[in-house]
């Protein structure tokens, strides 16, 4: 496609979404009553455009949405001189037409850094690009989003100690200050949006998870001690179905985080069932139990006000694209199956969000 063709395609897709949104706005009260306050799902614009069932499911069950790809650097910044907001704007239009809120993901991440950024040779140039990107994007969406995942996945998978941080392109040029710099830049651009840090694999009692949880806690405490404008802690919660939730350890962690005045968001919930055996119904029951244990631990010190699943239907899950079960059957990681029928997972979501 030429640039014009691509823009027309995107804007045409946005019009299609808006048309679908108008239909969704007229949903019967019985359907609207199924919405779970504080529950949301991630989606790509491409999937929303290609399958109307996806937008209908999100508008039926959810009160918020988050773009999977459209606010990450590679899609938003095709080159150093271009900010391509059209795709993210189309998802925002879908959200607004369906009376949903939208959160941002993500301003700074060690992964998905575009090649043009890596070609910057001097650290001053990297810092200028970094600050310009965060400031421009946060300013553009000022007063339009509820929250941002400002820094994503700053802790390595097997931290050596509580002070260990992931070695990234940003740390190589900016040192450890890449994290507070991101938050301060975002806060200056939009003083009212909630700013979150986001991390995965802290939920089980496995040694590496416990070590990562401790390092995450230490980083959060350091940021607060430095006066960094941090408002929320994101628990991605990409769960492993074969691993039980460390309910005691997780509850203690969340209680302490809340005692520091921070909110706790579940930001990318899904469950990889590749190591489970049994029928789909048996696997679904174990998946639902893991989610129930997770949310029970979080709810032990306060209501679960924000739960986002990374997708809503198994048909559009990254897990089925990247993780294969030995029996060649699809994973069942999300609240709705591949035909958009609810599973026990959705019952658990309803249990924890109905009174929020």
C-alpha cells in the first residue's frame, strides 16, 4: 500500500468501528447489564476491524480497553520524524463510541525499540529522542486516557539481588535514570493521568518469581523515595496454569504496595495452559482456579478496581500464536472461547468486578 492507501484503510476501518459502535450503544439492557465494572481487555485495531464479534464482546463485557500494539514505539514511530497516531486514535474512537475508557501501553519498554532509535550513536541524542517521544505522546493523549503503563518490564527474569535491573538499550545510554526520567516526563506532559509501572512473573512461589517480586518491590520503593510521580503498580499476570498462585506472598506484596498509597492494576491477565492435560472443561476449571486465587489474594487488602485481560477471546490471544500445546490443541487462556462463548474464567471476573 502507498501511504495514502494505508491512511485511507485505517480511516475506513475507524469508520467501520464507529458504525459498529453505534449498534453496540443500542444494546438491550440485558446485555449491558453483563458489563463488569473495572474489567477491560486488550485488542489490536486489525482484529477489531476484521471481526465484528470482537468489538461486540468488548462492548458487552468491558468498561475499558487497551491497545495491544498501537501505542508501542514501532507502530507509533515509523521514523524519527513521524508520530503515526491514526491506529491508536481509531481504538480510542471505538472506546468513546461504546462508553469505554482507554488506558495507554506503553511509553518505555526494553523490547520493541525501532531500528531508527538504535542507530542514534550518542547518549545525548538517545535522551532527546526518549524524552521527545514520551512528552509528545503523553501530551497528545492528555485528558483522553485513564492511565499509562509508563515503564514496562524493568526487572530481569532471574534477578541476582533486589537491586538488579534489566540491561536494556535505555540503561546502556541513560543508566538507571531511564525509569524515573520516563515518569517525570509523562507527568509533566499530563499531570492528571495515572502513571503505572508494569511487570510479570511475580505471582507464584517459584524461586525466580519470589526473587523478581522482591526486586520489583525494591524498585517501587526506590522510586517513591526519589519522589517519582508513580501512582499505580501493574501486575501483568500472564499466569502459568501448572503453577499455583502464592496467595500468601502475593497478598502481602499487594497489601504493602497499597500501604504506600499506590493503586494495584491487573494489566495483562491470561493463563497459558500448555502444560495441562485433560479435556477442555478440566483445563478451563484449573485456569479459572488460578485466576480466582490471584484475584482473591489481591482483594484481601482492598477491592480489585481494574482487571484487564490480554485479549478477551481465545481466538485472538498471543499465546495461541506463540505457544503450542504438545497435543496440538489450542490453548484456552482467556474468558471467552474461540467462538466467543463465556467460560468459567468469565464467571471469576464477574465475581470480583460486579461490586467495584
